[in-house]
C-alpha cells in the first residue's frame, strides 16, 4: 500500500518511545533475518462528496460576512442543495458529526461580531439611587411603583456566527418597539403592559381593535417613552 507520508502526523509520545527503543530498533534493522516492524499510520479520511463540499465551502465563504450562520442552517442548506436535483430521492440528513468534521476541515469556529459598546457612570448612578431611596421611604409600599422600559429589537440578529476568521462588526438593524412594565412594590397592583411603536396604525394591527390586545398602544417617530405617554 502506498502511503502519503506528508499526511502522517507524528506525536511527541511516538518520538519519545522511538528514542527510548533506539538501540533495539537499530539492532533489529541490522539483523536481516528479522522483518521490520509495521508502523501504525493515520491516514487522512477521504471526503465522500468532494465536489459538493467544495461548492458548499464557496457558498459559506461568500455568506459568512453577510449573515449570521449557525450549525442548523448549514446542515439544512447542504441537504437542500443535494436534494434539489433529486426531488424523488429519499430525504438526505447530515448529522452533527458531519458538521463538526466539516468545520474542523475548513477551520470554521464560532466568532462574535465586534459591535458597539458603552459605559455607565456608576458614581452618578449610586448618588441618584441614594436620593431616590430617601423620597421612596416617605410612602407606604402599596403606593410605591416600579416601572421599567425595554427596547425590543425585533429584527436584530445574534452577535455570533460561524466563520473561518474573526468577523468585523456590521451596522446593526435597530428597528424596535418599546415595552413598558409597571407594578407596585408589593405586586398587589399591576399596570397593563404598554407598547410604543413608530406607526399609529401599523399593518400588523389591521382589523384588530386595540382594546383586544390586553395592552396599551402608543406611537411616535422613535418609538420612545415620552412625557405625554408617561
């Protein structure tokens, strides 16, 4: 059997073991009556569909800087690509093991996008909280309410993706609505959920009465909490 020795990996343990037995191995090599020992060689695993893998790798390299990719997407995409020319054939399923080997062969890992960052002035926050506590202590707990608002970025992608190299940050899609939640400190009274969007009559509410939502709905150009909404 012809062996491509350029593909053979020699570990440190193999080197140490060979040096330890060097005298014995040299003596065996000098004795022509003793056949040479057989070496255990690790051969490179042959790819079953090399043309498909090459085409899929090209697709992956083209898409990795455009959209966030994950393992399920890759397995579905390659299965669909093979299935399209043979619609009558049984469904093709690529296992998690195939995915891990494909990633290992082409140096694909999970990377995070470099994005925007910011910092809080914690000293100012601490001073403000102390003043708030003084005011709140003058009221009964049932009369103290806590309100939190959060932005729901419903078109925002996750910040990590499979790729062959560290990804640069892309301009993120900041399409959002604001959700406002308010309840008393004893949780005895809860204010209805408030939703703030950009459009007064959005298409997705067509034919729906706002009273049926179980929440309040407001709108302004930036979908922000304003003094009037508050």
